[in-house]
């Protein structure tokens, strides 16, 4: 008889799911690129700090709601691409 407690090893628990793992990897890479873009902006330190905080919020959101984090990051990058610094 095995005395170890039962451990639920269901496949849809997050990063073990290949689709979720791929989305995490994509969001992580895009966050890295967004941070690099913010760092290289010709903007004040205060503006860069505000933008970096927004990216940190996206990072925190990814821990709870990965699809929402991906959407927020896409909007952030789109605003940068269109020359509208996404200061909210």
C-alpha cells in the first residue's frame, strides 16, 4: 500500500499544458522586447518609469489571467508602434 497523499496531476493545470506554456513563452518574450523598447525611448526618466510600471502590471496580470495579460501587452505595443506612448 502506498502511504503518499494523492496528488492531482491533471493536464490542464497551467504551464504543463503545451498551449498555455507556449502562450507564457510568447508573452514573456514580448514583455522582454517591450521593456527594451521602453528603455531605448527618447523620453524622460519619469515617462520611462511610468511605462515600466505598466509592463510590471502586465507581468502580474499574467500570473492570474494570461489571456488578459496578452491583450494588455498587445495594446501597449500597438500604442508604442503608433507613436502614442501608452501612459494611462
